[in-house]
C-alpha cells in the first residue's frame, strides 16, 4: 500500500500567511476564532494546517467583483445636522 497517496500536505503558519499575503498573527487570529482548522501534535507547540482546508477556506471567503451582491455599493441617507441659531448660554473666557 502506498501511504504517500493518502497523506495530506501540511503547511506551517508562515506558509499560510504567505499564501494569503498577511502576517502570521492574522492566521493565528483566524485559528483562534475557529475560521480555519489546524493540527497540533500532542505535547508540541508547532501548529500545522492542511493545505486542502486552507484552499477551501479561501474559496468560501473570496468573491469576484462581477455579479456578486457584496460588490454593490450601499448608499446611506444622511441628514444635515440641525444647528440652533439662538444659543441658550453665552460663553465668555
């Protein structure tokens, strides 16, 4: 049996950061928030990420600018502030 075919490629935190072009602490924040899965050997401080799951995370969290609802600008109606012309108190220095 060929074990190589069943192995999944693992990336370090820095490799994932380079893949997304972010700093390594951003990847740690995603991990802490539960956005990406990771693997850590018992008793080890080294954290590794499955490349397939990282690519799935990318596919689920990116979008193109054509035809995507999120790309449309939302307009916010703003009203002008009301400023009183008669101040109630006169301030002196």
